[in-house]
C-alpha cells in the first residue's frame, strides 16, 4: 500500500483520487465503494463522485490513504532570513523550523514532522531585512483567501526611518502612490507617526518592497521594518526571533 498521506490536493472526486493514489481503474473504485471498503471522514463513502480535499481523511480497508491535518503557524521572523522554503545562499524560514524552533505544541497537539514541514508554504512574505509576524500553513485555500486583493486584510508594520518623518507624508500614504514599474497606484495606506523617526504603517496589500518605496519617495531610508499584526492577529511577543508556534482556533478567526 503506498503512503500518500502527505499528498496535498485541491478539491477532486473520490474515484479520481483513489484511482491515482493506488493506480487502479475507476471501475475498481466503484466496486470498492459498493462493498463499503472506503471510509471518508469516518463514514462509509456513498458516491464515487463525492468531492474530497486536502484535509479529508480517507481509508481503504482500514489503511490510511489521506490524512493531513491543517497546520497554521506564526513565526517571529528575524532579520537576515529569506521568506522562502529554499535558498542557495541564505538561511530560510523553513531552515528555522527544521532547526527545532517550534515552541510548545502545534495547534493540533503534536509537533511537526519532516513531512508536515515539507507541506508548509508562506502566507505573505517579508523582505530579507524585515522582521516580525510571518504565517505558514499547508492550507492553500486559507492562504489564498488571506492574500486575495478583495479580502483587504490589514497588515501593520512598525518602521524606523533614517531622517525625520514629516507630517505631509500622511496624506501621500492615504492618497496612494503611483508605481510606474507595475503601472498601479497603491491602495490608501495609513501612516501613524509615533515620534521623529518611528511610525506605524497599515497596508491592505503587499507590493514589492512597498513601504521602503513609499518612504523612498521622500528620500527617507527605512532602517528597520517589523510586522506586528495581520488583521486582528498580533505577533506573540513571547516568541523570540526565529521561534514559531501553532495558532489557536481563536487566532485563526482573528486574521479575517
Ligand atoms: N514593505 C517592505 O518594504 N518590506 C516588507 O518586508 C514589507 C512591506
């Protein structure tokens, strides 16, 4: 019996999934189903056209064919680490997870094994020199929803600038700035000046180096950039740079 339990799929028909996983004809799947050998989420499957997805639990004769658990992690990303799963030159956030930086237990009460780590992807990158809240998941549906332009989840950053921040920046951020390279105007962003060199910025999109480029309009260089919230989800300050932990059900809700 192959062990495809880590397999991630979009929504698909039950017969298509089983015939691919076991390399059998769909007519055989029909017979398996008719004799009650297939369980989906603990119930005998009733139709070969039943739709299954990444997190369906599928068994044949008691053997597990698919058994993924959704994983949602927050990481306190340090500066100097790439938001990627692989990089030839630099340490990646996945290397940090591999290094055992997962604090406590994941949401489902178990720590991640290599296979579970391999299924993770990043939901909303941070630049190499940026730090703070980074989300990782194996749930593509959730991360697509999070990054869909129409969702407009707000992302909050604390930013330090080389030169004094001037009050007229606030209006320019709120109006949006034209980025010729992408031929677009940024969505209204909120700039809240905290002190001469420190501000909070709230964005509902994530253009390439967006905050640095926005301050760049005023020739003011960003010297540090830290994301502290995504929607209503705040970075757990108890997480040291490089550490991660699973999100609670309540935190999952708060993102949106
Ligand atoms: N804007 C940037 O310039 N960098 C980030 O990492 C996030 C927003």
